[in-house]
C-alpha cells in the first residue's frame, strides 16, 4: 500500500503503540496530535484510512469525521473511551466505518483497519451486466456516479449508506435481514455489527426525511429492512 494510515490521538504513547502495531502488519503510518493537525495531514498525505480519537483538543474527532464526510469517502475508524457510547453512535451516524473502545488491543485495531480497507476496496458499483440505474417512487440511484436523489434533489450518502440503499432498492419487495445486508455489502462473515447497520439506516432516514422522504426504508420488526414506498408519505415502519 502506497498510502499511509493516519493515526490521530492527543496521547503520544497511543500513537506510538498503534504505529508500531500497524507497522508490523506492513502499513506505513503518519501521525497527528489534534483535529486541526489531522485535517492538514489528510491534505498533505492522502491517507488510505484515518484512525481517529474522539476526544481531542482544538477540534474533536466527531468534527473531524464530519468534515471528512463532507469532502469524500475516506475510511474512518474511531477510538473512544468506554463512557462515550453516545459519541460512538453519533460517529457512526456521521459516517465513521467502525469504532474501537479504549483500552484496546493493538491486534484488534490492526484487524479492523485491514477489514475496513478490504471492504473499501470491494465497494464498487454493480457489474456491467447488472442495472446501473434504479428508480422507485421519488427515489433514484445511479451506481456509476454513486448518486442518490429524491425527486430532483441530490443527497450526499456515505459508501455504506449508498450500499444499503442500493441493496434494498435492487429488490424492493424483499425484506433483508441485517446479516443479509452485511453479506451483500462486504461478503459473508464480515465483522460488521447489527447496531452499525441500524445506525446507518437511521442516518439514511434522517437525510431523506429532510427532503420529505419519510418512507424510504421500512422496518419489519424481528426480521430486518426493506425499501419503502418512496412517495413522501408516512411509512408503515
């Protein structure tokens, strides 16, 4: 890999620990001690992934994650303290790919970095023989452009959000379990949790609700999710 992993944490010993572990796994690394330095490092080094602490001076990790997602799909792995559950959920809703709770095992962080990079490299539009454009009600999706729109209004989605919506829209009558969605996105057995899928679905709903799309995703209790009517009416969820 030519692009480095950016490690962002205000504690030097954590940066050193992660740099050593990732280096042993064959990854190049760069470091930043706060949020502002992280944004500068992203611009300068074009990292493949950011390992990002939530609690930092000058600019916290959630603000950094928000700015990263406003500009693109750079993968983000959050580091958080045990008492930061609300921040972890918010981080996932902002578009972070995964999180690890402190204190952590360097092996776990390395494994999660590898998994995120694998799924990022596998995240691609459907093959040429499959549909490239899906429309349902007022929702339209373009695979080649990774574009999602409600009526004439485009809305920015993360790679994971787009993948979930594309999965549901490609089979609008099917109810997908969370495991089935994970398998569609990342391949069988990938370590992505149910709660992460739920967080991405909540984020999808919030984005489209702001445009009047309150019926984009239906919940089938005890089963999973399916595409809603996408007419801008109250969904039966």
